[in-house]
């Protein structure tokens, strides 16, 4: 079984992803997790809802989510992006079913109502935050769908243990899911050739990372890439043996990543 | 098995619906279909996307849906309303799974790219319309979820046979689904006590309608109510024996409807 996590960028070659998944599904089940950050930001701008990006004391960036921001999040991720991706898979002959982490308690998260952030050099406490960390997933629901030939197309938000809809880190959630499903391989696709030594130089690709030395490479990972690498570490800790970082913009994004054209963490 | 169709109005007592469904599910499986027209209209206004309501030559109202309107539709129905309803059911201990008609080809529709409308007394042809009529449904997917204890929470849009996302009449889709599932009973909830002789007089309730004489009551049904009654006729033609129209605003909307407090079509 293969879990593919696709970023929410504009230039992801979705037809390529669909073609690759249709081919791979002939030999093994696939689960797809996707983001929609660019769409969320666009919609928030149109609705004049501020997207407040914050940084934790350990340097990890995230988005502060109040009730208004959560509505935008639901619309962009579970409404627009998820259903358009599902329709595209249908067009490639893949019977996809879109699910958010809320559906069937697919992603259950420990709510973090209060978060510490660093702003202008000062540490502050933010309250009323609708976010959380995924701790358990409903792998039973995924297996039912897979057993009947469906492709689960999964996106945030998650559901807290108190049944509130909460924003969550997609990469962490995917890693928890991979661990609970006992997966050996994961693919992360985004708008870069892989992990780069210099984020401004696409030729500075790091081809191979020892899965037990991920922390050594954290200095090369900025912002969202840092979360991805931390997600990979979590996945490895949960038993995943190989993680492929690949370029979502190529003609065959998934097959290229599996062929080791990006960064292989093994 | 019971299929409940809930309108998209603001004053639907969702906690009441959740409580009733939780109780009814102890003895029989339930499927819920919901609208979100008020949210769609609100979002369209915030985004300055016009909602073009049109009337067919036979007097049935619908919404003209171009690509921009479809994005608003997806966000309001499949994103915001569907996931918030699912979370509310979870809060009532019901393991709900939200699905649009696109997911798993749940609702397959024959596209109507061109529609005839009447505007200012003249009949016109509108092109590039993203809507369609649901002809078949994936009852297999519903049965899989029901067999494993999930509550399917279903909303439009549908998927055309050419794999385009299309707007569709919810009431018709629910009727087709009820027919294919071989259901005997359906409940329609909305913001009125039932079918009224005078839509402005809530005491003018029509308590009982012979299911083979639905057409005689069409003159009492305006706009959206007309579509509901036509949906009911379709459901009856497909084998449904009793349809309950009920007030979604009461403390126990589903139980009250099943107790015959609204309009019973039998």
C-alpha cells in the first residue's frame, strides 16, 4: 500500500498524479492526502479574512485558526480542492472518494486551544485557536473503502476529541496514518525537485538521506519544508522504511519520485 | 431504512435532527441528504458572484450554474455545510461520513448544458450550464458505509456521465436514491409545518395527500416546494410508499414528521 501526500501548490501536475495513481493501483492500493494552502490563501483574500501565519518558539510555522478562518479552511480544502481532485480522478477512471479528517472521525486530534508564538522577537500566548495534533486515525474506514476498490482522497481539517473541527498539520497527520496502516513507503510531492541545500537553487538537490539522520538535515529545511521533514521523522519513528520527496510538477510526479529522482529518505 | 432530506434553511434545528437520528438509528439505518441554499447565497454575496435564479417554461425554478457559481456551490455545500453537519452528528455520538454526489460517483447525472428559461415573459436558451439530472446512484457505497455503522450525510453537486461536476436538484436526487435503495419511507424537512394551502398562513396545513393524486396539489406548491412535490412524485413512482413532510424547526423534527404532524403523502 502506498500513501501519497501532495502539497497545495498551484503548479502540481494533477493529471500526471492521476495517471500515475491509476497505473500504480493496478498492483497495490493507494491513499492520497492533499493540501490546498494556495486556494485557502486566495479565498481568504477574496473574503477579507486575514490568514495569520505564526511561528512557534522552536521555529515551526503554522496558521492561527479562529472560527472565521476555519470556515475559509473548510471551504477551500473540503469543498473546492477535495471535490475537484475527486472529479479529476473520476475522469481518469479512478473511483475516488473524498474525505476530510472530520468524516468518520478519520483524523482525531488533541486540541491545542492555546499556542505559544514568537512575534517580533517576543514569545506570546494565543488563545481560542482551533487547531490540534492528530493522534489517532480511523484506519478501519480507509480499509473498507480500499477493499471495495475506492481511492480515498483525504484532506484536513481534523476532529478534536471534544468533537470540534480543528486545523491540523497535514504532514504529521499523514505520518500518523501511515504508521497505523503499517505502511513501508510514502511519497511527498511539492513544488521543488526535493530537499534542496539552497532553497533558491533547484540544482542543489539532496538525493539521499539516512532515515535515522533526518535531524542533521533540518537546517536545510525552511518553513513548510521543515514541517515535512518533521513529519517524515514521525513516519520513520512509526515504522515507515522509505519516504520519497518528489517534484509534483513533472509529467509523472509519483513514478519519478518512486524512481528516486527526488530526495529518498531510506 | 429511512432517508431524511433536510432543507438548507437557517432555522433548521440541527441538534433536534441529530438527536432524533441517533435514536432512530438504534432500530433502523438512516441516510441524510441536506441542502445549503442559504449559505450558498450568503457566500455568493460575499464573493460578489451573482446567483442567477431561473424559471423553466413549466414553472420550475432552479439556479443557473457557470464555473464561478459552481466553485461557490462546492464551498458552501460540500465544504462548509456538510462538514459542520458531520461534526454536529459526531458530537451526538453518531459516526457520520459526509459525501457529495461526486464522491464515488454517488450521484450520476445526465448533463443539461443548455436550458430553456422564461425571463420577462420570453423563452430563452441558456448555454454553458453546469447542471444535470441524477439518473443513477451508487447505492453500493451507501450500503458499505451503513453496514459498518456509519451515517452517510450526502449533499450535491453530482457528477455527470462525462465526469464534470454538475449542480442538480437535491429533491430529485434523493428520490432516485430512495427508489434504487428500495425504501418505503422518506422524510422531507424544511422551514414550514408542511405543505400549506396558503404559503403565508402556517395554519393552512394540508395534513394528508393521496400518493397517487400528488398532481392535484401542485397548485399549492410554489418555487422550491414545487420541486419537492415533483421529487415526491418521482419517489412514489420509484416505489416509495410514504413520504412525510415536516417542520425542521421543532424540538424533534424527524420524530414529529414521522408522527404525522406535518403533511403525510401515503
